[in-house]
């Protein structure tokens, strides 16, 4: 997973897809990937790179992110 950003957007690039989102949506995307990992445990570690990348970007940009709650 590659994540790049500008002042107003971030882009997530995987092997077969890419998506660009407003910086304001960073926490929404992080929550989505965390939820997918929880809801689909058979996916194993498939969402880990996305989650780790988004968490690193949030830290770099100083964006407050909610802690992950384990069910």
C-alpha cells in the first residue's frame, strides 16, 4: 500500500486500484478499514497495510484519530 498526500487530499494506491480522498476523510477511511478487518476475519492481514499507512499519515499530519476498539 502506497499513500501519498497533498495539502488537501491523500491517495491510496494498491496493486490493482487507487483512490483519492479529501484529508478530512482520513479518519473515515481508517474507520472503514478497521471495520473491514473486524467484520471479515478470514481476510487475515489483508487490511493491515492500509490501516498502518493511514495511521502513519494521521500521525504525520497531526490528525486526531480514535483508538481502535476491539469487539
